[in-house]
C-alpha cells in the first residue's frame, strides 16, 4: 500500500468514525457545530498571557472525547501534520518577548514563553475540538448545519466537494505512483525530472474525475442543499447540553476559575 | 421519449463531435448505441442529460431541453456512468441510493423503503450497508444501477455497462436488464462496444460513425450485416462470427 492509499484510508476511517453511536454522535449536528465554533472563538480570545485561564478550557475536549469514545491518541495521530505548524507559529515568541513575568523557584519565566504555551494550547484545543466535530458528525450533516445558519450555498458546496475531491486526488496519486514505480525499479519517490508531467497529469485526471462526480451529483438533483443529510433523530439533550457548555465556556472566559480555586486552596 | 433534431456539438478547442444528428427513441424501446471509440456515443448521452450545450433541439418526455426543464428532464433519465467509482460519491450504498430521491423531494423514510425494494429486485440486499470502496467491480456496477433506479426514472441511459465485468457479472447484467424491461417496460439506451450484449438486450441499434448516424434499425438485422459493421470500424458479434 503506498502513502496516498494510506492517507485515503485515514480519511475514510474518520468518515467511518463519524457514523458511530455515542452520546456525542447522537447530538444534533447544528448544536455541535455552534458549540464548536463558540468554543474555538472563546479559546482563541484569551489574553496571550492568560495561561491559567485558558488551561480550564481543556475540560471540553476531554469530556467530549470520553463521551464520544473517540480515542484522543487517534486525534493526535491524525493531526500529526498540523500540530507542528501550530508549534511553529509561536516558536519565536520566547526570543522576542524576554520580560520576566514570574519565577518558578529560581527560574524566571518570560512573557514569550508564557505566550508561546498559551498559543500552543489555543491551537491544540481548537484542533481537538474541530477533530471531535468531524469524527462525530458526517461531513454532509456539517454542511447541512452550515446551511441552517444561512452559510452561503456556494461555500458549503465547495466544502463538500473539496472533501470529496481529496479522495479522488489521493486515489489518482495512488494509481499514478504505482504505475510510476512499476516502470522505475529501485527508485525511491518520484524523480524530479518527472514532477512536472506527473503533477500536470494528476491535475488533469483528478479534475476530470471530480467533474464526473459533480455531474453525477447534479443528475441526481443536487442543487447545493443537503436534504439527504437529515438522517437520524437528534437526541433531546442536544440543545440543553450545548447551551450549558456554551454558558460554562463564557463563564470560564470571564472568570479565571483556576486562579480562584488556587487562591482558595492557598 | 427522447428526440434529437439536427443536434451538433463541438468540444471546446476540438473538432465537431456530433454532426447534425436526428433520431427519436420511443417509450419502452431498448436501444443499443454502438460505434468505434470517439464516435460520439457518450456525447449523445451527455447531450440528452443537458450536461453539454448543443445546437439543435433535444426533447425528453415532451420537455424541450432548457435551463428551466433541466431538473425535470434529469429526473426522467437515469444515467449510469461508465466508471461506477465516478458515480458513487457517498460513503455507503444506501446513502448513495437515497441521495437522489431525497433531493427530488421524497421523504428519507420513503426513499429508504424504495431503496430496499430496488435492492431486493436486483438481489443485492447484502450490499445495502456496504462501503462504496469495498465492493468488487461487478457489485459496484449493480449498486450504481440501483442508485439510479431508486429515483424511478422513465428511461435508463447506460454508458458501457459491461466494461470491466467478468462473464458471470456480465450475464447478471443482461438478466437484470431483461427482468427490468419485463417488469416495467422501462426505456433503455446502452452505449457499448460489446455487440453480443446489444444483441442480447436491445431490439434496435443505432450505429454512430464520426458523430453521424451511419445506420439505424433492428438489432437482428444490423448486427448480422458484416459489411456495414466493418465499414464503421466494428466487427460481427462473436455469436455470429462463429469464433
């Protein structure tokens, strides 16, 4: 199995996960979508030095992953390519902002280190929340939820087609890579001299296939709406749970619970 | 059911693919559209479905081809693509089957009931919850036909339905087409190079050559005419060639 095929199987595995049955899976897609959006907005809105404030936000992904049965290790594995980018975003902060904010024993902790860790937590928590959404909600239901909040039809269609196009692209990469290696024994990867034609062919072939898939959707009445996605009945607790979670997140944003508890204990 | 009058089409930046084509297919007819590679067979199907804009007049089920009628026309015609992988885009067979019906206003429950009926008719109930990428070529082809039949089309357009099928699955396909026609007298149009399939399943044959109609008549007559077939870069069906 080549790398493209492995990547395709990983995406299919996420698709499969989203069809599971757990308390989180049974929540209405719209409530999960709104909760995820609000959670991410609140998480990224924390002050860059508010490391104790943001730490409490880990509660939501933790509870979500436990309730959904989606292993956190799987989330980290699937996000392994994006996570280093999240780290890279703030990596120069410790060099730019050297003002000491507090001491841990004798070691001074600079503002740069704190803001780097805060940024890292913001990125990781947001990615975990997004992954929880896609691993507990089929992509069509996410698109339908987006349409329910009047997200433009063209963008939801684009989102869905991009998701479908990734499969097509990876399938074509897989076929072409196999064909290439069968006629170039002993070579590792694709030789630089073949990159141009390989990429060109890949784009032509995959866009041709993507076009046919789109035609097939049009011929079966697709006009940008996701009627077929209103699948299973959502659990009655969807909205109460979402509202309570949102209320808690807002509370955590404005009340530094960790500091309050810390103060009480000390 | 389907009427083409003086239809021509040129792909952008290429030569004309269809030249002034005129023919009509009546309700309940079983038509084989044959011709060498590049003769324009698939282009005719795409034109009938409004996937390409041609010159001339195309009418489907009494409706002239226009932007307003496109949705209704596409509901009347079920199109089975040559490559089933390009046709089925949902994760599982059942989700693919209800996609079209629900888009056309059927409730999800009714669509699922209809899908169950079709799966039973085709004897492929076992594929219902199967993931689309975990099927053999023959199963994919049957599932692709099922996705189209769930929408209850008035006519089936099939592009190279027997390509990539082993003899057993090819035989299944022939039996399926015969059963479908016996049951509902559904109109179908098959484009193919498999002339034995045409002989088995169609009563009328249209030969296309370089975007023009070279012959149109009963399958039994046309498919026995070696000179005509050879003049259009085709060969006698195996059963007549005595091979």
